[in-house]
C-alpha cells in the first residue's frame, strides 16, 4: 500500500481514496506495478479497487464472469 489521494466521479457521486495498492505484474518487457485505488468506505467499499476502462482496453483484457467457475480476468501480452 502507498499513500496517494484520488477522486473518482461515478453514478454514486464523487468518491475519494487515500491509498493505492502496489501490485507487481508481468506487463511489458520489464514488468511494472499496477496501482489501483483502494476504496475503504461509502458505496464503493464492496469493490476493493478500481481499474480504469482505458487500462483494461490497453491490456486487451477479457473478463470471465461465471458464478460457477469463478471470476477471472485475462490480460493479453503487449
């Protein structure tokens, strides 16, 4: 976790966060860190962090939302 303030505008109004999670990943040639905002209260509390639509599109993400086999996200190599 790393302290960083962010504000997001959504259908629930404006939400502020105080931290980001620093998640190492293998995207790119040398790898990188994904730094999603961490939601701790309000309407977004049940969504632990947020990845933006532009990021998901850049990574050519595929989401699998199957309640029987589980929820998965696949990112394509860049």
